[in-house]
C-alpha cells in the first residue's frame, strides 16, 4: 500500500512539472536558442530544448498560434495550431 501511495504522489508531482499551453509566436532567436511567445497579455521567453526541431521555424510568421509544452522555462515540444475550417 505504501508503494502504491508513493507512486501516486510521484505521478502527481511529475505531471505538474510539464505544462501545455496555447501561445502566439513573437520571435525566435537562433543564436540564443530562445523562443518568445505571447501568452494572454504577457510575453514570455523560453529556452528551447535540444530535442526540439527548429528547422521550420523560419517559416512561422509573427502572430501564428502554437501549442507549446514546457518543463520549467524550457520548451520541450512545439506544434503549429491547425486553423479551424
């Protein structure tokens, strides 16, 4: 029973560390590997994780909608938000 409880506590702790959110693309600084997005009224700059594919980011225009997944101040996944038909 203790092991199950400890596993559940660990699951909830780690789940809270990874957040997914919708954001608006502002800019990407390739030299610093930093992504700046707008979340609501505020701009926020994140470091870009080493496993994130940034090769197509030159085609993303300011104002594009993104779904980003973060761990702390580091982006771990970025997806372009699909436009509704």
